[in-house]
C-alpha cells in the first residue's frame, strides 16, 4: 500500500509558499483511517538488531530524562516501567522497505532532502523533552495520541544540565494540539516543540536533510584538493627585492589568493558533481553492499516483456543532475555515473521509486541501465517485494 498525503487539499506550491520554513502547520487526517503498518512489538524487535540505530529515553514528562543507546534485548523491554519512557528507532525506511513508501509520499520536496523515517513508541507520559531541531520535520501520528506544544521563536535557548539530552531548560508553550492517528504536524527548523505521549503512542517522524555549512565546505575543500596535481606548490617567479625580510609582503597574499581561486570560483559543474556525491553518501553503518549477480541481466528483457517494473531499493541513495552535454550525471551512494540523455525519463521514474507506466517502452540504453542496476542489486522487481 502507498500512503498518499492529502494535506487538507493544499497544492504543493501553496504549502511551499505558505508554510515551508516559514511557520508550523497542523494537518488533520492527511491519511484517512490510518493504521500503523508496524506494531510496537515489531519496532522493539528492530531495536534489538545490531545494525539498527535506536535509543531509549526514560523519565517523567517534567524530566529529568536518561538516555540509553541500542541495540537492546527482550530483557531490557521487560524491565521497563508501565509509563514514562520512549523508544526511538532511526532509518526504519532503510530496514523495512515497505515503510519507505511513506517517504515516497513527500514527492513535493526535492528527493535529496529526504533523510529518514524515525519511529517512536511510548506508553503514557513518554517524552524526550522540549527541544529544537535544525531541520524541517513532519510528525505523523500513527497510533494512540500525542500532545504537542510549540514555541515558534523561543528567546531562552539555555539547556538543562541535569540530564543527558539536549533539552531546553525553559519552555513556554504558545500553541498546543492533540494529534490522533492520521494527523500530521509540520515544523520548520528552530521551532521549539514538546511532545508528551498518551497511552500506546506511536509517531512517525519524517526528517529532512539540512547539510551543515562547515561540513560541506570541509568536504568540498577535500574534493577540490584531490583534483590538484601532486606537485602543486606555492610559487613566486616574480619575487621582488622589496619582499625580503620578516614581513609577509602583500604580493605573497596575492599569490595565495591565486592558489585559492579555484576553490572559491569553482564552476557549477564541479560544484554539482561534488554535491551529488556528497548528498548521497550513506551513513557508514547503512552503506549498501551486495555481490554482483551477472546472471540477473539475462532475465531483464523477459521481466519487462511480462509487465514487471523495477523498483529502487529503499536503502540505496540516488539522485541525478543534468550535465553540460545534456547527459544525466547519476549519483548513487556517493559515486557518480554518466548515462545517455535518453535515460532521463527512466531515471526520473526509478529515483522517485515510481513503477514504470504501462505504455513505457524502454530503449536499448534504458534496458542497459536497468540490467546494470539489477546486477548490482540496486533494483528489485516489484513483484518480488
């Protein structure tokens, strides 16, 4: 099942112009009659796996709170009290492909902006305290109820020093709502929010990527450095007598400026190819690995002829941009590939995780791309899900 969002009838352009990174928005019943496709027991089971990032936060709504990192065991959950704790599991969409379809519903945003689906479960009183996020987030209520209080522009950003969490020491609610299954709250970056669970509460948090500027500059500098020849050094063939002595002469600074011009004035092509690699680099513990299976290439034509559609795996990060010659530069898990221009329509479908339309007739280059990605394990046939 694919969960399409209604957003109270708002067109994407209206949502982006009215709310996106401007103000919070509450949407009632964005998914009508929504029932969580994941049970609390299944979420707890996921948190017991070694390659899954999970946390347990314990403490009453007023705090303080303690934090434990997973993986957990059945005994850990059996020892929990009847209330006042929260289990949080990151990147659920990477581990359970069927839940990636929820992220697919946010197709009114750039694909590279999608980070992960975090799912939390809590009995009554569960909370992680009042806090700020540096990125946009959609909070979809999936089970039970949760009371959310927000403050759009908090003035006191001091943190509590009596607990391990990065929570605000002082929080004054400006607005409050109780969310029921199918309701969704959108919060721009910097909005203080405080959620307290009702009984049997499960919340799906769709987090958006907001790369930090220092991290991007550092990575781009390294990228540019790798493009330089090994023998690249400071040179001064125009050295003048007045430059002698202990003073750094202005001409030295001018020469240094020339060395750095390539970094500062990099072309859009260099910047675009770097960014594609950077934004698709997976978290180390989520790096997609598979053994190539060349035999799979022989079945591609037969599968397509039978009407089967390939689907991008949920744990593969992939986007594309148009290169200077019109050919798509495709970025997959931190690597770049260049494909023929005719593959653009196919790439738009594959990277949006959309099935191919019934009237789609893949050409030779399309078939080559599909076969290559099937062999590499990036694509699966939808009938095999």
